């Protein structure tokens, strides 16, 4: 499994993160097997949110699974997110962050988080409120690293007017078929082309410049949580043909190629898997070990329907 030294941290993490957003449907034993088998193929980082499963439920199920597994707490990197309240509104106030983190620690059965991520930008954010929470959490030893999710460079700059700790992660949606953070940069300033619209103010280049590790969520989804492109020949015939061809050539499965398309990028982007299937985790892990040629990487980009002028 490819792994990275994460800039601005002392963390060394797998290129693949297991996301636990979808585990509620599993039995306890299945969750334990998923987590252990992911660890066995080299996954050392796990992504949560207080809101997954409602009321810290996915965190709790994972905490239970860890307690019954052979994995040691210090051998894994546990990340959770805060800020979405019951799917109804956003809250990055000091009180809310502190309370939610305490609840996450209890649910996860740990006394520290390796990473706390602000789930989405809060329109009503007051950077001083976030800073106060981060200071308390850091000095209490409850959180070791801090990050954001779905944030633009300007939103990060706003937080940094008050927050002292480095912002080390930004989680963003990225798959071959949903790739605006990459695609816009390949069609700068082109007229009458939707892809040319810069939706994130140069987030990718900013992140590389600032040493912020991007984490790609929904790496196999067509768009926003609307199903996987893998095997969807009606919507993506050319892409699936090419993925199959390259899977045979590189000796991996289609999931491996879809993973490799992200890990091939020199920004050392981490891929957050949402699968609940241990076999698919292993297939993705195998994909992170291959290096797609430039030609293959660009052909996949074009086969997904993006423009390469
Ligand atoms: N920061 C944010 O705003 C944000 C938003 C969304 C998600 N996330 C994080 O990102 C993680 C991943 O998101 P995601 O779950 O949307 O990602 P994903 O890995 O693209 O999608 C996972 C889903 O696709 C299915 N799947 C995977 N490969 C498949 C295949 N070859 N054929 C058919 N179905 C397949 C999985 O089913 P099986 O379980 O049956 O394999 C699962 O339902 C989440 O767990 C969460 O940690 C963050």
C-alpha cells in the first residue's frame, strides 16, 4: 500500500482511508472484519463524522469493533468531523465543537483524535470561536491535528486569521467522473466551456503550495452520492471499456484503476473509500500500488467526458 508522510504533521498514513459513513447496515462482526481486513492490507487511517448514522452511531459501531479487534489504538489514525447538526444546520461555534468532540471521543472509545475536520464551511462562522475550540482541544490532548472539508482557499484563509494550529487536511469530492478541482485547471480561460469555470478558487494548487493534504471523498461515485460509475456502461461506456482494458494491463481490478487515477496525482491525495466490502478495500489497495502512465491517466480523464484541449 502506498503511504505518505503528511505535510505539517508527524503522521505517516496510508494513501487509502476507510470511510465509515455507510456501516450502519452491517452486523457487529461484519464491521470488525471490514476494519481488520482493511488494516491487514495496509489501511491505517479511518474517517468518521459525528453525523454518520445519526447521533455518533457509526463512530460508536466502529469503536465497538476496534475494542473487539486485535488492532492497537496507537497503530491507527482516527479522524472525525464536526459541524453538521442533525442534517439540519451547520454549527462551528466553540460550544458545539467542544461538545461534539467529547461525544465523538466517547463513541469512538478513545481519549484522542488524530485529526478533527470541520465538515463543511459554516456561513455564520466566527474564526475566533473555532480558534478557541481548537486551543482547548489541543491543550487537553484531545485532538492532535486539525483540518477542514469542502473549503475554498479563501475560507481557509479566513479561519487562519484566528486559528493558530496548521490546517493540514481538506476533504473534497473527487472521482474520475467528478473532477472539477483538476479539470478546471486544464481548461483555464476557455470560452463557452462549463469545465473552464473555477468552482473552488484554485484549491488544488493552493493545497499543494500550502502543504494541505487533500482527501478525496466519493472516489467511485458518478456525482453527488448518486451511484458508482464502475460498471455503469449506459452512462460511461468509453470509461468502463478503458478501465477494463487498463485493469487487465496493470493486473488489477476496475476499482484498482479508479483508485490509481487519484493516487497517481503528485499532490499525494488520500482516497477515502466508502465501501463496506473487504474485497473491494483490498482491490483499491492493490490499485494504490500501481503508477498509471501519463498517457493512461489522461485517456481516463478524457473517457470520463472531460475536455482536454
Ligand atoms: N467530507 C464530506 O463532505 C464527505 C461526503 C461524503 C463522504 N465522505 C467520506 O467519504 C467516504 C466515501 O464516500 P462514499 O461512500 O460516497 O464513496 P465511494 O467509495 O465512492 O462509494 C461507496 C459506495 O459505492 C459502492 N461501491 C463501491 N464500489 C462498487 C462497485 N464496484 N460496484 C458497485 N458498488 C460499488 C459501495 O457499496 P459496497 O459497500 O457494497 O461496496 C458503497 O455503497 C465516506 O465513508 C465518508 O467517510 C465525506
